[in-house]
């Protein structure tokens, strides 16, 4: 069974002005699609063709791991964004963030600093650690699920995620992405 590019949970222009339709044309339509295509090439007529992305990520290495992880990471990232996003989380997620970082503003400050300092290409994640939360960076295609961790939120800090809209100004992208974060999705991941 071939892997397919999952549909975006919103229209390509729905995140404007924070993330443009042009960015999604390239990021989703070209980059994410290319990872899916390459994953299908690598798994065709192999035992991996019938595995889930998660199973491939947990058992593969090298190019196969990279393609599967990038398909999974991007799919997760699209759900971390919403045209109705922004604001702050509520409930147990907000309590965990406040307990760990002291306040939402301190969390946002630490997350942005960690993401801005994520050298090269990668991802910045909020993960669940027991009843608490942590901010972690991963390089290239790496993903917390490869280490058995529970991702709650991710921000893609590969340049293709922001270069059309923000050129090389990753901090400006990071500041603007908070306006479209899908806290409902993040909270469900925390449950």
C-alpha cells in the first residue's frame, strides 16, 4: 500500500497573513509531497510498504528513516496550526506549562529562544514528560517518537518553512506562528 500526502486541515490561504498560500504551495505541495514520493520509492515491494509511518520510524535508519520521519513530522506540524489558532492553552496543558515555566509568556520566550537557536535544519517540539512538559530540538528529520516520547506541538525550523514569507528571519517567523497555533490539537495530545 502506497503512502499518500494527507490533506491539509485547512485551505492553503487560511493561515495568512502569518503563513502565506505561496509558502504552503511549496512547503506542503512540493517538500512534503517529495518526502511521500521518496518514501514510496524506498518502501515499494519491501516489508516496510505495509508498515505504519511510526513503525518505520522506530525500526529504520538512514534515508528510509529520514523520509518516513519527515512525512510524519510535517503531517503533525500542519495539525499544530489553525486559522482559528493563537491565544493561549487552557486546562491541564496550561497548568503543566505554568508549572514548568512559571507562565505562558516565559514558556513562549524559552520556546522561541530554543527554536531560534536550533542550528541548521530541524524541529522544535513541546513534548510530554510524565505529567510535565519539555522543550526539545531535533536535527534534520529526527522526531521524538523515535525515542518513545510523546510530542505535543512542533514548529518546523527548516528554512523552507519560512523563507518565502520571512526570508532568513527565523525569529520573525517564530513570533508570528504563535498567531496560528492550534492549542486544541496540542491539548488533545497532552491528554
